[in-house]
């Protein structure tokens, strides 16, 4: 197949948008019985666009599926099919199906062919059961109005009537030249009061330069409320069923026509004159309900025949204006309603350019090389200055000294620009975490249904940005943790109710930036983890000996879930529990130079916290030397550097450890790992012992001390990949160049720690302080306090 | 779609095409200028093609201008209402350039099929002017 990567990524983007629209519709339906019709229109357009795109690229399976789906969505949009849970489920199923079809495009040979037929059969079945329409619901409406509505507009009108809203016609007239401004202003106001169904223009025969507009809208507000909200001179509101009318008077002569709960900005004066007229149905059962008048006192505004609020009421449904409701923070603003979609179908949905990350890496490398050139130039400048000084004792020769100064000024300017350039490239690599969160929302929904658990997902901080590479690598670990939370954490509804919790379980996913790190927290309010059970399980599996377990702390016990092969359930379920869970999560996070902590309390829930660097492309590094070789250590995994004396080092079962503030720290000699030969420790003349520098590095929940000869300093380094010969060497993550044209290797702390703790940890557990396998992290303690109630897990 | 329609019309070299972005822009342009042919989609935001048709027919100078309504679905309801509002012809997508040109010919031969039974064929008065 010859599908371009552009097709795949663009299609993926559309599918993600589609899925987000569905999630939002579902959320709104859950909160009331109404949803924003623009969302459904948006979903329809997404699928339509996908169809156009895939037909251009010749991906027939996707064309076929999106075509059928488009028909279904159109029927839903026009109210020919009811938008109920089963319809929504089917739509969500299509999201997965699209995803798998797309995966098949990327790798035509991988996996089984995607089975679409059974889905299409279900789709066809859905279409067979159309809803009964109460055809006479609009019998009171003037045919001259109904006659010019499109099918879609008529459906929206019916929908508004069904939801118990009153139908109004608002009369406004606009100056032809200023119609855009005038209409936009009016539209914005009307939006707060209900749904604008359509605009019925008519030429004002009296004046050539004006247009009369009838605006058809559904609203649960009364005429006075509506008129009050519009507050534009000359606008009339007409209730279409009763024919009641209210003309908004000129502001100057209005003797306080209405109380104003939300004062509106001054009307845009004479360019527009507007009236509101009410269309309502006397047959509405809830017509007597005058709840709507509570907001605005009887108006009796001198100038017009304003009715008492109640008549136009229909203010019965609580969720009447569901669209204003509960949208999450991650909601992207909808593009303006468009036509059938053909005008946009060939254009991209967003103003973006997709760039292969490798190209950015290349640019980043070039910037790094420029920085080296800059360093060399600076060097030359310094040498010239020295020569100058030597040749002209008693003062620089004025001209060449002048040139030298100019040269050095320019170098400084160049330096500033270079760092801006570097910053700019870094920012290009950043993407919001929302990209992953959206996918997770879908997973939660699906798993929740499959496991018959009612689950609410709260997302915050979706706008937090991270390097694209990191965001990509995060989705699998997060997915795994969410599966765990749903499978092991959240209880069945009955169980929850029995222990006095709300029926619906809550999982919250939040992200925030803290310094140059990003923290992601995943919290559930499920049954939590009992550290005693985990401890006993660990003993049974042989991860911990019985005697060790007797004085293990809760914090240490909980962290045993990160041990490879650990699983708290005896039986694997569909969702998780195959025992490959948390240790893989930990490994993935470590690979990103991140850390993971867990806290849990039986009966209350669990919280996982991941801390990640913002980017991996350029990092701050600690430059060290050992056995005459220079290395860089990523600073984000360095917790501290300390100096120890050789007599403080103890040997436990062949592994060196040192006690730091009561905690036992395993030591690794880089010179031994890389077989570099003798270290050059500094002999302390006073004590006659060697002094050693130890760089304490932490990854995930482990800490290790790296023994080095010297600390040379900190520096920003651009990481470059290393050649094939070195790639096999464990413990090396890449190479970088320091300012003086030296190539230096960057240590892969994750591997070093991983290799070391395997052997060392067991020894530490049985020998020295218990804290050897405790939770290590450099989180500040203050934040933990806010959460409270998590017990003494000792973050 | 709009590009497609414009391309077809310009290929004919008989029309100078004037595009507008939405229904409100059309409302502004129509009473001021004289057009030889009006083409509109039925599904537009705010002002639909049917409503635009009704508006055009209220404007004296455009009471008999050929007007074609395009729709993405062959909705019988929409077609009936568009024709009742005074459209000259209705074309459902997808259509070929040939089908579109035939619709133009029909529209010019009889701009107001809703008014007459016989079809007086009195259309085709202005060829030159711009188009929507």
C-alpha cells in the first residue's frame, strides 16, 4: 500500500475528534436528557471528512465504513433515529474499528484482517427501528414557516418542542452594510437563552438598505426574560403559539422596563432594530407552570403588551439548556456550524503542519553543532585578546581593539539567539497530554461497561505539555494503570453502596507542571490495596522472606507491587491481572527518566504519581570524571551528590553499601561497570582514608549511589544517538559534545540502577537498614499533606 | 464543493463568478447586485438554502433569476420545500459537471417552475453578470 503517513495521522486526528465529540454527547445525555446538537453535527462532519480523505487515498474499507456511518449519523441528526445508549455504543464501537482499520493501513501484513461485517449488520439493524414520531406536534405552526425549513431545521424545531421549550420568533431589522456585526452580537445574546433554529430573512420593501430577519428559536425562558436579555431597541419577541408580542423599547425612554439580573452592554444603536415575538403552544401540558416568572418580576413595561412571564413558560425540564452544562476542561471549542461539510472536506481540520520527530532531532543536532562553533569562536576571540594584550603592553591599539570588542559583542548576541532557537525547537516538540487523556477516557468507558462498573473519569490538566516522545511512551503505562484501577480498584456498584460510597466509582487523572518536571496523578476511590495482603503475597511468591516481612513498613509493602511477576489476584481476568503489570509500568517510566510512587489505603482508594522530565531532547547533565574518563549523568535523575570516606563503606554479601542519613544506599563503581581500570580517589590526609564522591541517582522507586572521581559541573547538553557499535553497551544512553569539542558518553541511569538493584537490594533487605527498599523520591513533603489520610506510606 | 461549482461555471467561460462565504453575506450581496444565476447549497449555517431562496424571490430584481439549490442528500422534503420556495432547479450531490450544466439549462429555460404550469420560457435575460 502506498498510503502516505499524512493520511494516517490526519485520519487519526479526525477519529480522535470524533471520539471526543461522542464522549461529550454521552456526558451531556447523562446529565440531562438533552445534548448540544452542534456536537452531533460535528460528529457527522468528522465522519464525512474522514470519508472524503480516505477515498482520496483509496482506503476502501474506511470509505465504506465511514459512508455507512455517515448515513446513520445523518439519520440521528435529523431525528429519524433516536440517539440512545445503544446507538451511542455502536458509534463508540466504530471508533475502535476505525482505529484497527487504520492500523491495518500502516502495517498491511500485521495482525488479522479487521472484521467489519458484523458491525455493519448492527448498524443496519439500528436503522430498522425508527422512532415513532408524533407528527402533529407542530400542527399549530404556520405553514409558511414550516415550508421553508430544511429537514434538519424542522427536526431541531420538533426537538425543542419535545423538550418543553417555547418557540419564539424574534423580529429584528438590520442595516445591510452592518449585518454581520449586528447578527453576531444578537446571536451571542440569544445563545444564552436557548437554541437558534434558523433565520428567516425577508427584504424590507420600505427601505432598500435594510433586511428584516425573523429568528426562530426555542427557549425555556419567558418573553420578558428573553426581551430583557436581548435589550435592543426595536427588537420584538413573538410567542408563535399564542401570538403574544413584546417590543423592546428604546433604552432612553424606557421607565425601567424590567429588572436586570445580568446587565447587557449598550445596544449597538441604530444599525439594528429588533423585535421579539413568541411562538408557543397552548396545548403544552406544562403550560400552567409559571416557574419561569420567578426570575423576572412582572414587567408591565409601559410601552408594550408584555404578557406575564408564565404564559410562555414551558420551563419544566431541568436539563432544558443542557448545552450550557457540564463540559470538562478538556473540551475543544467547536468550529462554527458549517454546511453539509463539503466545503471543508478537503481541507485540514487545523492550522498545523505535521513534522516527523526525526527532522526536529536533526534541527536540534544542528543547533548543538552551532553552539560548538560558537564556543570555538569565543575561544579564538579570547586568544586574540591575549595576543593583543601581549603585543601592546600599555594599551590596545585602538582600531584592532575596537574590532575585537565588536566581534565579542556579536558573539554574545549570537549566543542569546542560539538559546532562543534551541528553546523554540523544544517548544515545537511539546504536545498537550490531552492527546493521551482522550484515549484513556475511551478506555475507561469501554472497560467500565465491560466490567459492569459505573465509572466517572475526571480529567484535569489536559493542557499540560510534554515532549511528544514522552507523551507517546506514556500511553501504555497509563493504560495499564487505568485497567488496574478499574479491575482491582473500583468495586461493583452494589459493593460500593454497601460500604456507603457513591454508586459510581471515580477515577481522576490530573497533570500539572512543577518546575521542569511534569507530575501526573492517577487516583481512584476504590477498595485500595491492603499492604498486609501484598506483603503476604510477596512472601508466598518468595520475593521477600518470612522474617523480612515481619518488620516491613506499609510503604515498603505497597511498593512490592512493582516487583516483576507480582500479581495480587490469583486468577487473571479479562482486564488485567496477568502479572506483567506494574513492573512493566515501572520500567517504562524509568526509561523516560521518570519516577513512580504509589500510596493506598484499604477502603479509600489508591493514588499513583508519575514524575517526568518535560523533555528528553535536551537535558541538563552533571559532568563527572572517573578513571580519567568523562561522562554525563542526566541531572533529572540526580538527587544529590555527597562525599563519603572509604571507611564508611560496608560490604553486605559482596555488595558495597553506605548509610546516608539512616538509609542504606547501594553503591556502584562506574569504573567497574565499564571496566575502566583504577579509580583515583583522593586521599584525605587527616583521616588517612580515601574520600569518594558519590552521586545519588533515583529512578522509579530506587536509589543508587554512583562512585566517581570528580564532579566537573553542570551543563545543558543535546543528546545524540550513538553508533551501532556502542548501542549494545548497557548503561550508555547516548553521546553528547561538550564545549571543547570533546565527545562524551551519557549514562543510562535506568539500566545502571536496574542492573544494580537486582543483586544489591536483596542483600540490603537482609542486612542493613530496612529502608533500602523503601520508597525513594524527592517529592516535597508539603504537598502530601493536602491529600491527607493516606497513612504513613512515607513518600 | 464550492470550488467544484465555481470551476464548472468558469470553465463554461460564460460566467464571472462571485463567491460569498455564508448566508448572511448572500443577503447583503443579493439586493445590491444583479446576477444571472444563483447557486446555493441547502445546508448552510444560519440561513439555509430554502430560506435564501424565499428571500431572493421577495427581492423584485431577482424574482425570476435562475436559482439552483444543491443538496448533499436527496431529501425529498428538502427538495419539495426548495422548489416551493421558488428555486429553479434542485441538484443532489454527487453530480457530474454535465448534470450540473443541464440543471443550469433547465433553470434558465424556466426560472420559476412553481408559478406556472406551462412554462413560458421567459428566462435567460442576463448572461453576463456575476454569480453567487
